[in-house]
C-alpha cells in the first residue's frame, strides 16, 4: 500500500521516522555502516516522501506477547544490607543460599509471582513433576534441587568483570561516569502497568548502595526527541504509550506478571548502568500492535537502547515489522525465550540483539563458571533470512540457512538468580525474589550497550546502533579478542534437537557467550579500560578505653584485597579479611590510614579512619537513703555503674557495719542514730574510683507494748489469763502486786490455783531481752463468792409406801448457812448430814406437792429451789 505523506503531518512524522529507516537500511552491500557514517546535512525546504507503510495482518496484530521471567519458588530473606553503605561489600562473598520447601521445588517458575508463591497450597495446577527425556519445557527448573543461590549487584559486577562502583560521594571523572552509563538512555518497553516501579527501585537502590534516581515526568505533549540524558545522575521517567506511537495520560491496567517484569527490567538495567537515564514505556496491553507502538515511541524519543524482555512465537509476519527496529542511533535487545529451544519475536529480528541465558556459578573470587540454562530460548529461525553479520568466519557458526538466535547471553537461571524487590499492588512493603529468565539477561545487556555508547561518546564516536556488526565481525572473528571479550559457554542444553546443546564457539543457546565486560567494552568503545585502584571509604570509629575494639575496613575493588595500616597505635592489628582489632584501646583520637592492595593489578587505595577512644569514666555510686530499727539486722545493696568489675570500701561506717565484694552492706545489730556512710567503688582495671553517700537512719527501739483484760473468778476456783505483748525481740515476764499463789510463765500466761476472795490490781511487766526496755499493763482481778447453791431431783412415790429424797447444798466462801423449807406435806421429816438434807415420808398420801427450799449464807447471799413431789395412788 502506497501513501504520499506531507512532512508537516503529525501522523506522517510518526510513520516517516520508521519508513526512512527502512529505506536507509536497504541500500545494499556497498552501504556504509550507519553506526560510523557522518551526520547528514539538514534540509531547509519542505520535502514529501512516498513510503511503504507496513501493514500487519489483523490476526498478528492482536497476537499477545509474554514476559520472559522466571522466579525461584521461595520468598527470600531480605538482603542483609551489607552493601547499603558500601555498594561493593558483597562482591567477593558467595551468593546467598536459601532452602526451598520440598513441595515448592515442583512448582512452575515461569512468570511466578509473590502472590502465587504465597498461595502455593491453592495452586496445585502449577505443581507438576519435572519432565524428563530432554524436553524443551523446563516448567519446574527447581525440581531435584532444594537450594536457590541469589546474587547481589556487587557479586554480578565482580563475576562478569564490570568495574566496581566508586564509593558514595566520590567525584567522578568523565571516564568513570561513562562506565556507569552517564548521558545515555535505556528504554524499557513492557506491557501493562506497575504502580510501584519507582518505589521498588528506591528500595533496591537503598539495599545495595546504588545511586538513587530522580523521578522526572514527561508531558504527553512533550516535544520529541527528548533532551539529552543528564551526564551526572540517573533519571527515571514513566510514560504510557498508545498503539499509534503516542503518549497518553491514562495508565494501563495492572497485571501482577507484567509488574514483576517491569520491576526486574528497571532494577537490573539500573544496577548495570547506574547513571543512565531510564524511560519506562508501558504499552496498554501485550498485543504486538501495542508493543510496536511503544518501540516506535522510543524511536521518536531519541537515541538510546531499547530493552524488550518479552516474546511471541515467530511467524512469516515478523519481517513486516522490522522497520520498528531501525531507529537512528538506536540499539534493540530482546529476550530469546524461557521455554527451551525455539525462536521468538522480537529477538529473531536481524536488527535486534537476541539475549540468551546461562546458569551461573561464582564463589566471589576467581573465574565464573557457566552452563547454558535449560530454559533459554534459541534456535534457527524458520522465516527470517540469514543476516549478513552471521558468517562462516564466526567460530562455531555452521548453520547458515537462516537467522541464528541467540547472539549473546547472561545469567538467567532462577536457581542462580538475582535479587529483585517486588511490591504487590497497594502495598508499601517489598518482597525479595530470586529472579531469572532471559528477561533478566536482556536489561543487563542493555546496560552494557549503554555503557559502551557512553565511552564512545567521550571519543566523539557515534552510538553503536546495530551492535551485531562489531560483535560478530570485529570481535568473534578475531580469536584473541573473542577469547578475551566473551566466555564461551560449552556446557548445557535446552532440548533434544540437533542445535540444542552448547558447544565450543557460537551456538544458539548462548550465542557468542557471556561478556567479560572490561575487555568487551574496550572492543566496543575502542578504548582500553584502565584498572581501577581499590577505593577505601573513610570512616569514623568510636570506642572506649580498655574495651576491645573491632571493625571492618570498607573497601571496594574488582579483585581480592590485602590490607595494611599506617599510623596505627600500639596493639592495633588488621587481618587478611580487613578486620581491624585492638584488644586494649587507649584513650585518645587516632588518624589511621587503611591501605587496600588489589591482588591482581597491584594498585592500592587508601582511606583515613578517625578512631576516637573515649576515656573510661570512673564508677558511679548512686547515693541512697536507708532506714532501719535499732537491734534489727540491716542489709542493702549498693547501686554502682562501672565499665569493669569494682571493689568496695566503706567510710565513716558505724561499728559492726561491713560491705561484701558484691556490694552488699550488712549490719547485724544496728544502733539507733543517723549515719552518713561513704561507699567507695574502685575500677579493678583502671584504678578509677567513685563515691556515694548513703544516709542510714536507725530508729530508737520501742519498749514492749503489753495489753491484758480484766479477769473475774471465784474463790477456790483456779483461773488463768494471758498477757498480749508486741515487741521487736523476745521478752521475759514478771508480776507486781500479785496476790500470793499467782504467777506468770515465759509465754505471758498468768495463773492462780486457789483464788482468794477479793479484788486485786496485778501489774504484768514484759522486758525486751535485747534492749532491756520494759512495758507493762495492769490487770484487775476480781474474786467474788458465788453464794449458796441448792440441787435436788424431783421426788416420786406411791401412796402408803415410804419414800425419800435428797437436797444438796453448797455455800462457797460462807461461814454459816440458814435453810428453810416451805410447803412440806404432813408427815414428811427432814434430817441433815453435812451439806445434804434428806427428806423422809413414811406414809405418803396421793397427790402433787412442791417443796420450796431457801438458803441464806452469812454473806447475805441466797438461793432457792422448788422441788416437785408426786405421789400416785396404789
């Protein structure tokens, strides 16, 4: 279909950029490499072009691409933070190892999200035995392994020979800034929306000590191309694209899988090129049309590197959209796939650098070891013609029928994955996952291309554009350069086909291999990267005299380091690991120069550590007020704060008071009074001492308090009562004014066996057995006569038959007793023997009678009793 499009048409401008690139890219074998061509003159008059507008079949335009990430089936422990203050601290450590629960090892890792991991018990459909027999679909790559190894950015930089990041705050030279991607733009093209992309990146940066990124908005009507990227810091911009290559203010819908893809793309592009500008372009959906619209928007925004971690099955339509990948000074990279052998779009495009994946093993030192990841995509295209850069001159490249995919590779196995921070929609907390897939390898290669472009810009060279020509034509065909720039991946397979096994030289699994970054950058930029000296971050350390001190020197370098010190005080030493120790610090401030020497390059770096050792404070004895009672044993603990064990002494202490080695003051027999006792605590190591005064108030002893109740008794009837005494100590008792026969025992019980009539005031005296103090109380004891008593039983009898009865009298305390009997029946006779009266009636007469007996003693006391008499008839 032909159209004539005027230059001033906005829609025409959008198509013109792509169409012109198509025409320039089809000039034939004699064409100069666009990457090195001189700038064209600028036209001054309006021009019209007749261009071919690609038309995608409707069925293809709606074809949906998928993100190419894998995640190990475990939520990781958060990184330990050792890199937060020094981004290279973990560089020479082994990767973090974490066990994966047994049942989870069978879980499918492709596009696995934190939500799915958390709900693993409810997703049985995602748990299946690992396929055997060399199948291409490694859906559960963790099967058979229960441990996942996860790498930090510093460890990845060390493994692939990326220059170590300078210490925070370092003033960078232009060359150093270029090695971090300064002045370059990386376009991350993804579908759907991740509302947390900026927050996730901030958490990632903080945890690993990476430079932060300023978030910068791009207006939907902003003039394009964009202004050049800043040369001194990272910017993050997020835009929403339309299928027509424009920007919109409407964010796409959220999708957890694409959100994960966005998170890892942004974080690992930044980890590789920390000063590059990142523009995240979110397509409204994952259709081919929408994703192409996002790529073309990147072309309009200006020079840069486009990272595409997605793919769809290739077809006979792919060549019709290759124009999207021909922007001027633009480089395009895409993931080869995550399902084993096979070719996918857009990585199959000859204008796109296809990135495969490996399984990484790196212990923190030496040379990394890699094998082709079983899930990596790659193969021979069924539709795309063999590009000119893939020739027989490339070692191992033997299948010259059509496009070979991949071109290069990087770590991609989720079982040897890389930390990625992921936040669920609406959450402010990040989960940490071990992410893999060729989705992971792609943004890192995009970062490498951005770094190469930055280094080329310093030499006034144009951007790489299509990097294949250099990678294949100038590096792979020169044996020495090839060997130094790439690690050849010769182990592993991604299926059972004839090209599914890694071998020496090029193969579709890992392409040319994985980058040895310093050498590769030298080849790509044309400059040799000088080894960087170790960076030792200055620090201030504080300690206390006499207390052992230990700290680790913070240094970053590409290789293992050896350490030494200058100006160190006596007794301070440094271990091979950079740990400084000082067993017995001496008070003072010391400027110690810490030197770190690169074991490979021999270069050294140094930093001054200011070590302030505070003098040990003397013991502090807290003053106190103590109360006690005279004669009652006293004990209390002294309160002391001290850096070391102390010994104790007392000053101005009363006789008998002592202090133990544990600071316990005791006084067995306190004496009344107030005492100011000085407690001295002496530091057993420094000899310093501190004092505190304890005011000890001993109250005078109180005499016993005695209480007794009034007591009444009867003459001749034994009595007793008890005195109640309150006293701090045991007491002894005595009586005063007691009548004859009355006594008191040790328990305070007063007794009188034979009381005598009368009233007595008896004083009970209690004496404290320790203090000698006495207390007393007066008991009134009244002994009164009881008066006479009369007792008799009822009398019964039968008429005419003699009967008798007894009346018993008592008269305690009386000398004389008068008795009268009233109401005796006729014929009844009475006799008395002692105090008993006997009544006899020889001839009782039937009837009922009552004897009234009255007794009067000489004390005037009386008693009376009515005695009933009952006589029944015969």
